[in-house]
C-alpha cells in the first residue's frame, strides 16, 4: 500500500474547471482555518494578558468567544475539510466543490466576522447554519454510496452542530457557564474524531513508513476505547459525580495508552510526518488522566482541557493538514524544515500550556503567552508554505 494518503481517488480526466481553491474541501477550509487559528490565538493571548484592549469587545465576551471560536470555528473547519476530502474516496462520489463549497466557506467566514462584531442575531443565525448544512451534505453522499460504516461521522458532525446551538441558547439565557460546558463537550467530540480516524490511519501510516514495525491491536481495547472516550467526555462536560468522572476518565486514559503502545510509537521518531500523529494521540491518555485529576480537585479544569485542545486537536490538525495537502495536491509525502518546525512548535505549545501551569502555577500567564506564540508560529509556517499548494491546481494534472 502506498504511503500517500489517498483520501480522494485519482481522476484521469479532470472535469472541474473552476477555481483550484474550491476543487476539494480541504483546500479552502485548511487554508482559512490555519489563518484564523493563528489570528484568533494571537488576539486572545493579547486580551488575556491585558496587552490589548480592543475598542469593541466580542459580543459574547472574550472568554466565551475564545472557547467558541477555537472549537466551533477553527477545529470544525478542519474536520469539515477532512471529511469532505475523505468522503470522496470512501464513496467514489464527488463531495462539495465549486459554487456549493464556496457558499459553505462563505457562511463559515461570515460567521467568524459576526461572532466578533455582532449583531448577535445575525452571528447566531449564520454560525448555527454551517454544521447542519455540512452534516446533511456529507450524509447524503454517504447514503447514496451506502457507506454505512461512515454514517457515524456524519451524525457526529450533526451532534457538533447541536452542541453549537446549545452554546448559543445558553449564552442568550445568560448562562455562559453552560455555554462553556457545550464547548467542552464539543472538544470531547473532536477528540472522538481523532480516536476514530486515528485508529484507522495511524497504524497504517506507521506500518507503511517504518520498516519492520510491529502493529498490535487488542479487541477488548478497540471495542471499548470509543465508548469510554464518549462517556468520559460527557461526564466531564456535565460535571458528573467525582467518582464517576474519575473512573471513566481513567478507563479512557488506559484504553488510549494501551492502544498507542500497540502502535510502537518510539520507532517513529525519525519520521516526523508519522511521529507527530503519535504525539497527538499521546495527549489523549495524558488529557484523560488530567481530567480525572481535575475532577478530584487536584488541578484546574482549564489545564486538563488544554491537553485535549492544544495537545490532541492542535497536534492532530497540524499533522493532517500537512499530510493531506501534500498527497492531494499531487506531491510526495516528504516533509522538510518548515513542516518539522511547525510540528515542533505545536508540540511545544501543548507541553508548555499543560506543564507550565502544573509545575510553575505562579507563572501561568507567561506559560499561556509562550504557548500561544508557539501555536501561532506553527500555523503561520503552515500558511506560508502551503497557501500556494492549496490555491493552485494539482501539479500532476489530476482533479482534486
């Protein structure tokens, strides 16, 4: 099997004649998500540390805006781009492109602007429209192809949309605390995406790239890991009894840790495009261990949550937006200095954001600032190198 991530089948005669950036879902959503992810974190860190007091605050308030936009704006865009791209291979049916893809991207972009500027009614109406539209588009393609195995991913995208509606409903009723719980649940849902997709591709990529590596799977772990992740996420978001959250989170951590051990992660360090996937997955057991500790009151919930947001989601995103962009623009899966720096900066951002407040709690603001700077550098490097790849036709002349 080729080491290329072929999540869209090759086409001998390209039929799409529109803008290259709208040829397939990964192109606009990856580019805009990375750009927005860098800008939004730079803005948030500046506000959080008091370095910048904007003339007009986001109508939700800075904290709720940050939580919402990084999950329902940044992460959701990458998930949509990936699923629209992968769906073409899973089904053999063209996913949104051209005008319809451009319309969806336009809704996402308008929502990002309105979520800062308001008015609230326009921001909410625009923002809540995107995920249901994308979920329905994706589900109809899967149903047409009778790809029942992937129905759950379309449904999960719809659940994320429902959580977004819940976020706004809570905010409108003055319960920002429940809005943050909805964002936390959505973070767990993205972690489930990583659990499902990672379980499919990380062992395959590892076996393809590392000669002689031994991949091991245990049926009891594979059966339980998604359920435990879901239950632990719900328990943490709903602030279930301490003992229940702790047991479920420890169970999820054990399942993820065992799963990762079976993929032989230490053999991958010479292959950064593979090792970054293992790093992202390693933050799942770390994150759930910290969630168990936070439920017992041993550390703050924010630090535990950021093990998932920066560690799992951030590292998984920088891994996949480089890999899929290379493969689907006709390039070889060969990464260079800029990608390796992007991987390193994102990994360090996760380590600093999680370990800094744990080891040196009095220096938490400095840890947040450094982690934010590293995050921004990682995404900026991606945009600089990959913007030309994402906005130009495939170099091999194929469609996608």
